[in-house]
């Protein structure tokens, strides 16, 4: 089979329109068939028709209290000075049918029993303490409409008005075919060159989250004949949809488009969205087949904007990702977008003051952690060149706004132990979310009121002091509290065994270096040491190669991209690398006083001063907690 090339790269709305027309052509654009299921198993399913009350609830006049049923008019003249004794009174318990010729219930605690009858001192109104027939539902009344997702309480309502089964749409059946000779299942440890296959897990969960039923087939290698046979076998099962994972780009081993075209109609090969260009949409034997890109973020986005809307359409619901709740948020930094693409950017959200802020996450198409950390999806429409910092954008929420408002947002320098702090904060019902923009970026965020606090470790060349000189120069107009997170050890991260024999800063001129980004405190520390030793940065191979976290620096060294990088000891240990100490530094939190009373900040400060947290942090190599939690005066 010949190598595939993109047939075209069409706008998202046109790709969706082509799929819609093909579904109409094959009569696949309507909801799937319905089925009757027992109420016990119906939660989360979608009603296929309106359900009307078969009987009233309650279907008789029922006592609403324990007591005695009476005729209300017999109690009319009862007072404290002239009690009334009733002989025509009937004992009832809550839920009992009301006896004939009674229309009220006197609570047991509001009467006295005597041999002559019951004695009362207050009158009761007609139908007092009575649940009248049909109080909840009246026969023939609409209980649930069609297209309704059944909740636990809905099952009770249906049972209460006469149903033991409910008509729901059957679950659309989806067969998922992962492909790729380099892929191995999640239960097998991958070797170099092998990749754990997990896109099928994500796509299957998206299908099931939307109300469908997913079947994942074994991994098919990059062999056109085997893929063709697996597709034929899947088609024989007549599912509602087939997903072929990977094999959708223009690579020499990407056969999906050709096989679909051989056995049906190829509608789309390439959609102008970012991430996720190489999407395939086709029809085989009247069954839609979608080729999903292999990169995790691209695959997940394809699920969100194409697959999930299709499932919800088949279930008689409003289709589309825009059925999720949306909000408006302010972007914390500038984003450039390809002018011809619909750009979807995952963001983390936090409410700082009165503003909902959106911080973009790593945009790599293979960065699965961006999916995990995302609070929302920002959509930048095609023909936009992007957004500027401070621009308002529409975001599609992955979490409830209430949960997002329970967030403490930190911008600035990265430290691996912020994750440890986040665990402690989570246990108190709040979240710690972060954006790694470097220490100087944290100062900018505080100045713009875009964060609750900033993390920083900026060494001043003139004084040798950390952080305070920068705050005095750049944030002297903002009342601040500076709280020490920890002292931590910086040094050169090197390969196991230190094969390049790196011992001091002078050795950087003979090895491949990986740097931190401009504005990072670690970058400033390096520049300070280079200047102190009279070393020209341009003499260091890799000085311009930048990473945004200590762990990313360590990963570059672990994979052989670089020989050395400056970072914290914990990052070296995390990836089983060696470490050459350079010195200790103080890492502080800078908190504007306007946020000190924020409940999440108060929890953070309490945790920093707790012995439990200090003990956990001090157990981490390269951390010293003797000043953790202390407030430093900015004078």
C-alpha cells in the first residue's frame, strides 16, 4: 500500500458537516433504538421517551404524622380553658390511609388519652398533617421528558408513580482498534523504542462518560493486511462507530485512510484544529469510522470535539462539547495561534480577587499531564492570531466553578516539593495550582494581581541577598508578606557516575549544558556564578537550550540530550542521576497582604508551620526546614 498524504486540511465545522451529511445519507443521524431496563440499573441512562405518571403519588390520603385522625370541624371550639374530648378519633401512624369521614391528623404529642376519648386544647385545620392524594404526582402528569439523564432521585419518582422499568436509549456500541508496532499494553514494561498504549483507555472512558459502550481490541501492528482484517471483523459486529487509533497521519506506516477508502467513503483526512490535525472520518458498510491521531492530547481532543458529540446525538441529547458549562476567564500570558486553525488550549483556572484567571498549560501534543491538570479548555477561533495577556477568553469547564474557587494559585519559580505542599492542602479541602513562569515571572504576576502568591529564589548580585532586594525595587508599592518555604540545595545534575567528571562551574565550557528559562532564579544563579568566575556564557554549549522546571532539566540529562544542568538535588534523585553540590538558597513565598485572609492562604500558612509538614519536607534530600513558615520583614 502506498504512503498516505493529507488529502486536505479542512475547517472543523466543515468536517463536522461532512460527517453529518454522511450520517443522514445512511440514516444514521437519528437516535439509536430504545430498550426497557429495570429501574435498579437505569441511573445515568438517557430516557428514550417521555414518562407520564401511571398513578398518583400518594394514591390515597395519607397520614403525615403519628397521631389520631379526626374530622377537623369537631375540633373547632377547643381551647386551653375549654378542652374538647373527641370520641370519633382513630389512631394512625405516618403513611397510614386516612379513615373515612376524617380529614385531619392531630399529632400524638398534642393530645391526652382518656377513657372517654382524646382530649385536645387546640383546633386543627382541614387536611392538617395529611398528605393528600396526588400531593407529589397526579396520574397522567409528566414526570420525566425524553432525553433526560436519569439521576438516583428520578428512579424513585418513576417507581413512586407506577413504573418498575424505564424506556432508555440503548448504549451506542463503539469498537476501538489501537494500532502501532511500537505499542505495548499497560501491563507490560516498555523497552526503549516501545510506548505504553493508553489512548484506548482515554477514548473508551470518553465514550462511556457520554453514555456509550466501548470495546477495546488488542493492539494491531503496522501491517495493512492485519489492519484490514481487524477492520472487517469489527464491521461484521455492526457497531455504531469504529475508532482506529493512530495510523492517521502522513507517515509511511499510516494505512488507515487507504483501507477506509478501499471499503467505503473517505470523508475527511486532516482537520484544521490544534492539536489534532491528522483526523480521519469515513464510512464503511454504513458504519462511521474515525481515525484518531496518536498523540495523547490530540486523541483526547478528537474525542471531545468529534466523538463525544456523536455519542450524545445518538442518545437524543444536545450534541457538542459546548453542552458543558462555560465561563469567561482572563488569560495570564500571551498565546500565539496558527491563523488557519481552531486552537484548543488547556488551562488551569483560579479566582484571584474578583477575576477568574486562566493559565495555559504545556501545549505539547504528547503531554498527557496537561490533560490531568486542566481545569478548562480555551477555544481560540481560527483566523485569530492568538490572545494577549489580559484578554478575556471563553473556557469550557472540566470542573465545577465551586471547586475552582477553592484554589490557591501560585505563579513563579518551580520547585518539585510544591506537589508535596499541594497534597497537604488538598486534605484541607483546597487545591494548590501553579504556573511555572520563573521567579521574575512571579513578580510580574503579583504586580498584575494575577496570583495569590509567587514562589521565588532570586539572588541579588550586589548584596548576595535572596529575594528582598528585588521586591524592594519592583514591588515596593504593594504591601507584602514574605514567608520562607524552605532552604534547598542547588547543584549540577549529571549522569550517573559523573562520566564527564564535572566538579565546578569551570567545567561547563567543555560539556553540553541545559539551562533554565530567562527569569528563572536558577538561571540568575548561574549567570551570577559565571560572572563571578569570568566565564562568557557564549562559551557554554547549550546555554540557550531552555527548560521550565528542574525535573525537565533532569530529564534532558537522563536521556542524553545534555551532560549537565543546574537544579535542585531532589530532581537528580528523582531520575536516578548524580549531583554535584553548588550551594544552598532560600526559596520564599511572596503573598500580597490583600490575599492573607484568603481561607486557602490561611491553610497554607498553617501547614508551613505544622511539625507534620516540616517533618515530611525535611525527609526530602536537599531541603532544610529551619526557617520554614517564618515571615521575613521587607524593610
